[in-house]
């Protein structure tokens, strides 16, 4: 029987940046996905990395993306000039990093973007009584980077879906997508505009102000504030921020638990497990893409089998 560390080492997945077992298991799972398909291993600092694809081959083939449809949208977005000015999409991570949450977001949401009937069914399941029909889905979206009407910074939603409410009014959901992250990045500089938006939203406990300015909560807070500012500035009837992460990512789950304690009203913030969204999608379609997505990102029993 191998230990998790031994298995990670054998699969070129032993990385100092992994701070918990979930991160190590996720890295191994992506290396398995690569090996099962015979995809060439990437390198960093002259060392093979099991959860990376060889570059520039990965950029040429878009092998990090799981269907031809997803590849077409990615190519249009990155190479066709369809991304927003100031977009933080990083081509290197998109193409070669199997763990990156950015390509995962495209792999999951492009099929929904291209089939709004299916997207409507899925989002109606996840947002009962709020979403009647999805009208559009976009990636790395901000209503105005650097615009003082919003949060006066570069914040953006990984995914944004606009919808009609059951009353026929306009709504949206901004989504932050996480997979392997441990939320250990230092918080960005605080901006006075954050406090102004927070006060206008009226959902934050006054005693939580300092905690919200620091890691690991500041990024969640800034995206939540962006949703609040977008709703108020553009006059949406409904609008919310969703934090999406695997159930097993304890760093993200702990941050969500701490964040919820900072809220006095929660109708503008939801947190979904990646598993719940995948299950909701599988309940609405038998298409192969969603089963393959679940196999790639959530089949941790494969790692357990190797450990046993």
C-alpha cells in the first residue's frame, strides 16, 4: 500500500505548493487523466510535472479542453479577440495547467452557454424561484474594470449568467470557480469604494470589516461586492454571487464557513459544491460531456484505488 506522498512522487505530483491532502489528490487525479489519454507531460524548472501538459503542444492542440465545442469557444476568446479589455485570463495556465480552475470553468460552462435550454433547466434547479430562463453566459466578465460605479478595481466573475426571473424581470449570477486553490494569496490593497458598496448592500456584520479585508476572505468579499454594485448600478431585479468549489476542498469550504458568519443577510450570496452542479446537470441531460467532466475532475475514487 502506497502513501499519498509516495503516490504523488511516483506520478511527478509531489509539489511544495500543495498544503493539504485534497490538493495532492486533485493533482494526482489530473495526472491520471493525462496518462489515461497518453498526453505528453509538461515540465517546469526542468522537472516533469504530472498535472501539466507539454507546451507549446498544449497551446497548439487545446488538449486541456474536453470537447471540440469548448476548444472553439476558447480559441475565439483567447485568439479571436473576444475577451474583455483587462481580462485576467492567463493563456499559459489555460493551455498547459490541468489543475487550473479557468479551463475547468470553460469545460463546464461552455456546453451550457451553447445550449441555453439546458442551462435554463440547470440554473432553475440551482436557483429555484429565482431563475426562469438563462439568456446568456460569458467568461471572465466584469461590468466595468476600474470603473468607480462598481468596485473601482479589476475584479471580474469567472462566469456570469444572465437570466429572466419568473416575473419576467432581469437577473444575473456571477460565479467564482475554484478547484485546487488553497486561498493562500495575500489580499490586495483595500479601496474605499469597497466600504461604500458594502454599506449600500446592507448585508455585512459591522464587526466583520477587518476580517473581510484579509485573506482568505477578501477575494470572496470583492466578488460579492461586485455583484452588489452591478445589481444596484444597472438596476437588475435580482443578482447574486455564487462561490463554486469541490466539496472536498477544505480550504475553500472553511473560507465559506467563515464568510457566512460575516453576513447578516444571505440572499445575495450562495455557495455551491461542484458536485451539486454536476449532479444537477446530469439530472437534465445524458450527454457524454458531463459524465466525462465528472470523471476528470471528481472521480477521486481512482486515487483511492491506487492507494489501496
